[in-house]
C-alpha cells in the first residue's frame, strides 16, 4: 500500500500530559495534548495505574474527529524503559506488557505507551508498535564498566529523537545512516549526548540521574564525595533526594527557573548569575560532546543539536564555539518523537523494516 495513504494513531504519554496525533503517511493531520491534573495522577503509585484516566482522555478526543480519519492502519506508542534492546520497531508482546505494567525497569510515564497502544490496537483491530525505546542499547562491554563492580553503566537516552534526527540528517546528506558517525546532543528537560555510530547508540550519558551535564532541572554528574555526604546528612529521605536530583536541580536550583526562555530574559535584563549558570551548562554540554568524540576516535561526520533547547540560538552558538573544531554542526531543533513513532510504524507496515519481538 502507498505509505502516503497509511493512517497512523500515535500516543505519547508524558509526566502530566498525553500527546496524541494522527498521521496520514508522514504528514500530521490531527494532534492534541491532553493535560492531566496533578492531583489525579498523584492518586496512583505506579504510572501504569493511570491507564483508565489516560484512555478516557484519548477516547474523548477521538470522538470529536471525523469518522473518515479513524480508519487506522496501525498505532504507535512511546517506548518505555525496558531491558537493553537493539534499536528498531517492536510489536507489543505479553512479556513487554508485563514489564511495563509492573514497572520492572522504571516507574516512568512512558510505561503507558505500550499499554495504551495495545488497548487501541485491539479496539480498532490493527497492529501496535513501539520504536526506539529509552533503553535502546548497543554499548560494548567496555562501555558498561563504571569503576565500581556493583554499578554498571546503562544506556538510557532520548533514543527515539536521537535516531530520528540521525536519519533525517543522513537523508539530507544523501547518505545512509549506517555509513555515518554522528554525535547527537538532545537538549531538553534532560540532556542526552550520544555516539551514534553507523546507526547504533554505542555510548551515551544517563540523562536522568548521575551522568553528563546538568540541565534545566536535572543534576547531571556530581562530585562523588560531597554527594555521599549529602546522602548521609540526614536532611533528605531517599525518595526526596532522588526527586531533587532528577527534577529540582540544574538551572532550577540555581535560578529558580527551568524555562530556558525565561533564563535568557534574565540574562538580557543584566542578571550576571543567570549568565554564569547558562554558560556553565553550555560548557558542560560541550565537554560531554568532546568526550563523545573521543569514543568515536575523532571520526565524526556531524554534530547534531536537537531538543527544545536547540531553539535557542544563544545556546547553540555558545556550544558551537567549543566544539566546531570537531565536525560540522547541524541544528534540528525541537522534539520529533511523534513523527518518529509514525515513521517507525510506516516502515513496519511497508516492510522497509523487519518488526522485532520483545521476549
């Protein structure tokens, strides 16, 4: 079937909202961000338990659309934290559903992606897929060594957007992703900087807790000694400290503001502290890009900056000053997760990509 006639429903659950969209081929024809009251979400210990709340919101939205736009060929859900996986598109298996329902690998909002996709696939009698979930992992054994035997480096990144912009840039270069080496810096609420070698993520910082640069609200890598002291200071319970490091650190902790646009307004208003913290974040991002170049042994075809913060020319220019000597730089601003999910489903339906099985 002509891919331009394929109708794909895309579901992408976030921490306080659910993004839904309908694509006809690669073109988005309807979209909606369904906001969920924090008080309602807080009633559930596991994000998977929010299923009915999220489902109802999606069904209400679908009920407002023309019937002609509901003849779906497939549904694509956001991939959740799962066991380490090869990149690609996966069917939704019983084992996958069990792992996300029990939060086996993480209690993350995206656990609802496969659950919702499975529900609507059965409702509309269509196949359901996930593409390039958070735990896409092509680390070598060398990359997993942390320095402490009890701690293993894990590959957790914004894999969906990282691989999507990699494919887009390869197309622009009239080459195949599998023939290129990219450093991709996804810069949003978290910052993932990945070595994308021939289409595979062979190294990346853990953007949520403990590695890489600080971000608008995450701590990034920290000096170990002071962190241990903080853990045993008696000031914080474990859950509280994790919340601080993953959602109340970075620019938020220093400036009381996690919105980069607001921070830039502070800088424009002459706030020297805001400028210092902004420059420090750019410095740390650039330093991580440099480390990633070493992983690729200097064989870098492009550095790609993406994510919401890449909309800031001040930020991309500041980082470029540090890293332009490594390779040419492309900026593909924004998050391209919805289109990347639709494209994964299209590749599966048209046979361009073999569908993998999660076991």
